[in-house]
C-alpha cells in the first residue's frame, strides 16, 4: 500500500530531494544491506537533526564546510576568469563576437 494512501500517514508530509543516480543506487544497496527502508532512514535523520543530536550536528557541520568550500572554489574560479579576461584585454563585446563567429562556423551548436 502506498504511504500516501495509508491511514497512519495521512497527516505526514512527503520530502523529496535530487541526488546523483549513482549515489541513489549506492544508497539503495546500503539500505538493503542494513535492512532499512528509505522512509525509516530519512525519518530518523530528520528526528536526530531536530533533536540536535551531537553526532548529527557533527555531520551537519561537515556538510556545511563542504558547501562553504565549494562556494569558495566557485568564487575563486570566477575571479580568476575575470582576471584572465583583463589580462588578455577581452571585454564583453569581444566575447559576444567570439560567440557570433562560433555560431556562423558551427550553426549546429
């Protein structure tokens, strides 16, 4: 019986997320190995997060650091890109011209 039709879950909310297909398969394998359902895993994680479980807070901090590091790498790459454009004397009009030439030479793109 689907969860949304089960009386026990009538007041519950559905939470969805997007993950890489490979990660999804790996997660399902791990869940099977640990004899857990996806629903029980997610419900448990949410409960630990809400209750500010110390182990969960460690995981949350680790995720936050990964996100911050990713943002820093992106910002650095953007800055380096702008500096490269300045170094080579390329402005916005030059970039548009490059794309115009590419479009003419490779219309299938």
